[in-house]
């Protein structure tokens, strides 16, 4: 059931991947004025094939956010999210929604414009902006000095990442934030980072110069939703404090105000690692390290177990977010 409020808090959620839609769905039901800023550095799977063949920003993460913020009937959602079978020669593994976004992008000459049009068609409650209006390439510089180019290659060799940065895929210009993204961040009561892959879903947005600078000069509270599990080739052996340190190192300042940390253990033998093969073990807690990074820590049970996987419970997370935003601003 949707909650209606006299004054809707302005909440900007930054990220990508599968974690972002979980939070957005719960926020939509709580009467927030939502803006989703979504990564455009994905180069794998259906999104990767489309961006290569049509020179578009990758549609996959944008598709999932459209669905999360839409009130369309379940049947329409199922059609939009349907993925063709591997046996289908040309359409294999493509989601119908990705093809629709690609088609409207071609019609309008812009993925940004396509998302705004589809948002109206799908009765989206909120704003959805790609972090950049051009496709970006993610680069990872490892501790040994080597570099991986492309999001899909970063975790392959399981090296320790020193830092990441993005470039425009098709030219040498500096990556720029999409229209309205900077204004949304500046006017937000709260900026939420995650949940999602630290190096491949969250940081590709923050290392766009205009976005990182806007977050550093923001007036709203910055909240980081820490991942529950470490990820192969990205955050192996990371504590929760290590996640925050990496964020602060990338922007050169301690900017995260509050971190949400799950303390509920995942039952032994629960995870289906054949399906969720990118995950390793639960993130270890380092509360002293978090305090040294200048963060307020909210630690409780945010865990949801579903289909052999480990997820954040969107309702519990959003309940805490609203406690923070109303405590800070109202």
C-alpha cells in the first residue's frame, strides 16, 4: 500500500545492477520524490551487444529501474522483462525491454529522451536519468599497475583493484553528467548509494566529474547501503569500512554521512553459488573503521533470503532511510 505525505522528501538513488530496483520499489510505496541515477558503463550480456551494435547507452539497468518505479500491471511487467531463450538464434538472451528501449532511443536519437518517454508510457512514479547521455567505458587500475578495460573484464583475473575511472566510449571528451542529474543531487534531501557492486555499479557514476563534485557540495544526507556479501574479483576480503574507504579515496574527501550495515548472518549452506556465482562470503564488520571514516552506523537485520540468494529487505531499508531523512530535515 502506498503512503501519502504532505511533504515528499527528495531522495536521489545512485547505482545500478539488481540491488537498486529493490530499494526503488519500496521507496515508491512510501511517498518519496524519487530520482534514480543509473550507470551506463555495462558492456556485458544483452546490454553489451546492443551498445556495440547500435552505439547506444546500455539499456539493461535502465530497464530494471523503469519496471521498479512503474505501476503497470504484472502481465505488462512480465512481457517487458521477458528474455528470449538461448536457442533463439538472433534474439538469444535479449530482454524485450532492452529492445524496446533501443528502438525508442533510435526513434528519438537519444537514450535519455527514450527513458523520459517510456517513463510517461509506463506511469513511472519518479525520475530516471542515465548518469551520462553517452555510453561510458569503465577502466580498472589494479594494485600491480595493470589495467582492465570494460566492466565485464574487471573481475576475470581476481586482482586487487586500486581505483576505477570512466571514459566516453566513442570520443576523447571528458564524461559529462546527463541533464538534470546535478540539479537533482544538489536539491536532494538524501542521496542513497547502492546497494550494488562497489566498483562496477556505484563508482562508475561517482567518478563522472560533475556528479562527484555535486555530491561533495550537496546539502542532503549521503547514505551508503553496504553490500551483504563480498564479490569475486571486486571486493574480496573487504570489510564494511573498506567499502567506505574506497568511496572516500575516489572522491578525495570523507563524504558518506551514514552507512547501513546488515548484521543478520546468512544461514550456512543457504546460498546457491551455482546461480549467484559472483558472491563469496558475508562482509565482515569493522565498526571502529567506519567511525574513523566519519560515518554514523546503523546496524540491524536488513536481510532477505529468497530463491537461494541474499538480498536487502527493501521495506526495512526504506524504513531506516525515512527515519534518517525526517530526523535530518523535518
